[in-house]
C-alpha cells in the first residue's frame, strides 16, 4: 500500500535517533479513524545517549506504540500516544562523566537552592514574630 510506505518513511525520519528502521509490515494504519499502531520496534543502542545517563543500552525493544490523531477536531482534541511493552537491557556506562563546567553548575545550583530555602525559612520566622 502506498500510504503505508509514505507513513513508514515519515516515521523512520522522525524516530530514527531512537529506533532502528521499521518496515511497512510493522505498521497498522487506520487513516480515516486517525489510529496508527507500530509493533515490535528495536531500540537503538544510542537512543538514551542525549540524556547523559550513566547507562548504555545493550538491547531494547518497544512492543507497541499507538497514536490516535483526531482529524476532525485537530485543534480542540489532543493527539494521544500510548507506548507499551518497553524492554531495555542496560549496563553501567563509565565513559559518561560530567565535565568540570557541568559539575560546577550543578554545585552552584545546589548551593543556591540551599540559600533560597534558608531565606524562605528566615522570612517565615520573621512573619511569626510580628
């Protein structure tokens, strides 16, 4: 079906950073109702790299992604996406280390948060005394 191959191409374009390329066989398309179902998708080992997590993906699959697009009420109704049956095998990634700037920024955030909470506490104590 031509529509399935076009939709598959678009999905591959947008999900390529996260999922291995899919085929039209993995797509169930109900164009008039706005429902699309993707089945048995393989997660790329680099899918979580942008999050800078201390883990690396060894293997991963997404069993089902269901998308519902309300074509007749697109501006007033939400587009819903349901992801289910996600399976990820991950190992510690010792190569992901924060840079000195990232560590300094995180430390500054912690110190600022502590000072802000102390300022709030001081203000509350001042209000109670009055």
